[in-house]
C-alpha cells in the first residue's frame, strides 16, 4: 500500500504507522478475547479503559515515528513556506515535535484515568520560579540553541573557529553543540557559550588569503628590486589559481636586515590541501624569479665595523 500511494507524504505516514498497526491488530485480539470472557461488569469497564489507553498510545507512537528527522513532512512544509530546512534545523525541529507529542500523550492518558491534569499544570505554575532558578543554565542553553538555529552562523559539517574551540561541527542539540577538532577529539560546547562568542566560519570563505613580506638583501639595486616586483606581480596576474580581484606586490619596508617587498593575494580555492598546493607553487615561482635576477633572500644579520685607534709616538 505504501508503494502505491500517489505522494511521498502518504508513503511516509504508512511507514510511520506500520509498527503501531501491527500492535493494533494484536490489541483487537486481546480486547475481543477479554470481552467474551465471563468477567464482571466492572472488569469490562477497566478493559475498555485499558483499550482506550492502548489506542492513544498507538496514535502517539505513530506520530512519534512520523516526526523523525528523515520525515518528508518537514521538507514539504519548508518548501511551501519558502523556509530553508538544513541539517541543523531538521534534527532540532524533530526533537521539539517529539517532546510535544510525548507530553500531549502523557497528559491525555493521565486524563483518561481520571487524573486532574489542570491541577498538575497549575502546580507547575506555582513552582515555576523555583524551577527556573534551578534550571537557568539549561534554559540559557536552550535559547542559545534557538539563536544558533535561527541566525545560522554555521551548519553541520562547517569548519568554525571560536575563542573556545576550532574544528568541524558534528551535531547540535537542545543543550550543546559538538565540534570535532583537527586532533580528532570531540568538544561539547554549551549553546549559551557558543551563541555569545564571535564565530568565524571558514567554510563560508569565497577565497583564501596569502600575505607575507619577502626580504631581499641590501645589496640589491633599485632596478633589480623593481624588476623582481614586476615579474612577481605578472606571475600572480597570470596564475590560473589566483583570484585576480586583489593583488599587491609593493616595496614596503627598510628592515634591519632586508629590503621588504609586501605580497598580498587570494587563492580561488578554500580547501586546505589545494590552498597549500597553490601556495607552494607560488613560492617556487618566486624563487625562480629571484634566481633569474641574481637576487638573494636576506636573513637576519649584523655588520660590525672595527676602527683602528690612531697610534701616537
């Protein structure tokens, strides 16, 4: 039946209620058996009440399965409302809906057995202040998770850096966010802490920066320095992996031991391995240019001049 349904939603509903339907037919068998047994009339009333509770439980069980993360209902609703449903929002919504379903089912079953649910809720209201004070950290983490999900500074799988942690986001829950560091350790950061910190999302980079000073010796002539700077800039302008929007190659500083050329540009790729390969290729090409012009790279040095004292007869 599930495969023959015209829409994915009906298929999803049939699959979610498959296990509850199996239990339902078992429940019908027990119900009919107990009704035909020679019990007293009061016992029959208890059996009917148990059966009603069982039906409520099965409905809740099916709705609980239907609200799983893999459910297409969230995706359909998001498409209708033009909402972006990503890998963070889906698990969060699924857990929230499941908590609501469990709370409603418990309340309905309690009311079915004659418990005063309204009085229970009123009692929660009277003790709300004490509960809030005791659970202020948990509430702060919950609201922190809501802020992270609504503002979406990152998604699952993104590489982020904060004052607390740096790594790849693996999961977000009501209380915390799990980040796997580059040392393969998992760090669990409370949402209240993460939502109040500056977050750098390296995955969202459109390009990756390379910036450094190239120091050459003071014996390099002005003409040689100009030629090297021009050749390095031309090399960057013609490099297929370098973004052409921003490139600077300028003689910048008279340092203690060198004449410093400032080199500033961006790679098109943001992947770490590809970025290192492009950076290495640029460095080799710069070395070739310096060798062609017989220009040496400077290193920290100091010249000492010794004067001879005049001799007096």
